[in-house]
C-alpha cells in the first residue's frame, strides 16, 4: 500500500523555468492538499481539492496552479519559478471527515536559483 | 477563524527527561485535535488524536488530553529518547458540518532535540 507518493523528490530550477509536481494517492481519498514548508513558517496551504475536477485556493496560492483531473492525482504547477518558491512541498490527502487525519507524502525539495 | 498556537522551540532535553509541548486552539464548535511528528527528511506522520473533550490520545509513550475548558491539547512524554528528536505539529480539524470540514489547521511546529 503506497499511500501518498510525490515525484520528484528533489529538483533544482533556474528562475523563470516551469515544472509540475505530481502527487498520487491510492487510498481513494476525496480531499487532497498542497503545502509548502519553510523554516520558522510551519506549513502553509497553497491549494486544495475536495474532489475530482475541483480546486480551491489556500493561504499562499500566488505563483502556483493546480489540477485534479483524476481523483488519485493532484498536480502542482509553477509556471515561472522564482527564488521565493524555494521550499519543501508536501502533498496530503484524507477522507471526508477529518477524524482520520491526513496522510502525507514524503515531500519534494525544490531549489530555485 | 480556527487556529492553533503551539510553544515556540527549539526544545532541547537530555535523554529520559520529561517533555511538555504546549498547544492551545481557537475554534467554534468542537473540533478534533491532532499531534503530528516529522522526523528529519520525512513527511508528517500522525502521532495521536482526540475527537472530543476529555479524550486522551496516546501513542509511542506520548499522551495528550483534549481540555475544552482551557482549549488546550498539550503533548507530554515521561521519558524522552534520542529517537524522539523531530518536529512536532499540533493541529485541529474544521468543525463538523462547517464549510471547512476536511481541513486541518496546523501550528508552526516545535523542534525537539534530545541529547544522550
């Protein structure tokens, strides 16, 4: 049982380049989330999705786009990367009703130079 | 809105010391409360949870009691080990039936380092 899988695990981008981070879950969870984690800032929600074909903005959505074309996948895109987007990105998912808590991926460490 | 405040770190302890990490929350209604742990280089893992007032969550020697009267969910462990060194996050769920159902709200995390 893989749980939540994030790819890639590491990436270095040049300013202005684009990339897509993939999150895949095999638990049939309805809800999926993208967070970024920066030193001293905790976790900040970028975008989330409550079901296939739906997305919503979180606390820090600027500079990011997302898509949820299939229930099991949630993609995070950076159209024109900036050094301020250097961070560790985590994907999470859960079933409707949060008493089960979230299942997190192992993270993607992105550096923008 | 819903929010969580946890004590700032870092917390540094010697092995076998007693640990407390404070967490207080602000929420309407009766949220569920969680503690997550993040070991170096890994994602967050659920450590324990409590879903109603006076519930005690426990796991791996850690405990936390849901205190409605003080809106708190402090994490405790009687004797820490080097292997407990990690970042600990307190979180609460969006209230049942509310528009935020399904969301977790996290504190900023507390870094714990345990020395042998």
